[in-house]
């Protein structure tokens, strides 16, 4: 997606350790028209798949997921990081290791919002080692729902997440694929 | 906002302790068309205010905030709960006590995304004791930016948040105002 690539080149910062900082438009400050375009693009790429639900993980996945849900006309569920008082005990859970934060967290989805009839599209902001996507896919499997595919805003193709998802035969669509962040320079695939 | 009230009556659950569970459409599962309507409504209520930025807090504020930003044509910034490796040290911070979670957390906004020229609209999912709104307003003040107002999806009018904001002279607009959750019954103001 050209508009996204332009935003990454203009506002993204390649840090050491394979980290791409995109807090100017994606995961701290958010550009709503860009989110809208991304949602429309995900809907286009997965059209005809009879998707019934979008699944994402708080917090940076929410904006692109909601715009995708708006385009496809389906509800969004975001996996929550911590059990709040208002959640009941009927939960699907998965432990997810964050590449950027360097810590593992437990995520929850209430069972009432994901069932065996659902055809699920997972949306997330980054694909690095694939841990978040795999954690969400694990919860889809626990619900006996069907995983239609995974939509990623920014894929770091130099890490192994894409390879893992491809090997599992999961239809993965990334709006921008980054070949390298070496020498603090952003290079697309 | 009638559509929102209908959703609250249909899907909301009044729990003991003044807690309203709306995880079916707002803070776990999200209804994108409802978020779009809410964003349009906030934009209408604050039109002519020359807003330059929407400020919210992760995670449940993000969806209504992004739709409001889309309607007003401005960027959204969400205060983040925890310092990640990708954030630098130039941060505005505030400690916010969560009514629902019963714990205090520190939130951050990167200084580069909020400055003295900004006219800020705060959007949040709930107004209970006003702690989240006041924490965000504190960060707006630290940035010497102008607080235009606060847009709330669901106000629990039986708690003191609205009174505190009114006493501070802050223009607060709530899309649904709940008078009481006594006897597990939802009553609007």
C-alpha cells in the first residue's frame, strides 16, 4: 500500500535491534484517514471470504481492526491484556511474547464473543516473530472457529513471523513489507 | 444518543458496585458502525471549536476517538500505559486510578505529539470519578495546550466525575448519562 509506505518513509524511524518506530501515525499518534484506507484495503484483500468477526489485540491493533470491521460490516473483538473486574470466567487465553516490550503477557477473549460458527480475520499492527498472531490464532482454534487469514499493517520480513505463518498455510496479507532496517535505513521488500 | 442508549439497554449489564458491563459493543467486542455514529456525534457537538487533536487513553477510548478524529480531520493521540522500548524520554505523564480495575497506572504521552498550539478534545469511554479525564487534562496543561472539552461515551452520573469537571468549567458532552444502576437496573438521567 503506497500511502502507508510513504508514511513509513516520512515518519518512521529505524532503530537499532530491528525496531521500527512508527509512533507518529500508528501506535501512539494515529492518523484516522490512513486507518480508514488500511481498513478498506484489508476488506478488499479478504473480500468474498464471508468473514463474520475481526480479532485483534490491544492497543495498536484496534484502530486498523475497527476500520476493517466498518468496511466488512462485522464486529471487532480485541483480546485484553489483563483480567478486569468486569470480565467473567469464561475466557479463551493465550500467552504472547512482545518483541518490542521484551515481556510475555496473558491475553483474554470472552468465550461469548467467539464461537464455532465464526470465520475470523485477525488484524494486527506488526508482524515480527509472529507471536501475537499465533496467540490470537490459538484462541480462534480453542473456539473451534475458522481462521480465514491474517492482515498485518507492517511486516518485518527479516524476522521469522511471516515464514512461520506461511508454513502453517495461513493466508497472510501485509500492507507494507520491510526487507531490512540495517544501518538505520528502511528498505521495503 | 438514542442508538447508544438502545445498545446499553439491550446489551449492557448492571453489576453490583456501580459497574456497567458493556463488553458486547464497547470495551471488548466493538460495534464499528456504532463507533462511527459516536464519532460523528462528538464532531457535531464540538463543531466550530477548531480542534487540532484528539486525546484518549488506551484501550477502550481508541475506537470512538479515531472515529471522532476521522470526522473532524485531526490526528488522535492515545496515552500509553507503560513505557515501551520504542518511546523516548520526552514524555508527559500522569497517574490514573481505574475505577473498574481498582489500580493506579502511569500513563505517557510523547511530548512531540502535544504542543502549546494544540486545541485538544479528550475522548473516553466512561466517566465515573473523572480520574482518567483529569489525568489526560493534566497532560494537556503540562503541554500548555488548550483543552476544548471532553467527550464521554457513557457517563455514570451517580458518581462524582461529572460534578468535578463541571466545577472546573470544562465543557463535557456525554452520549449517554446513567442516573442509576441500583437493583441491577439501568436508568438514564
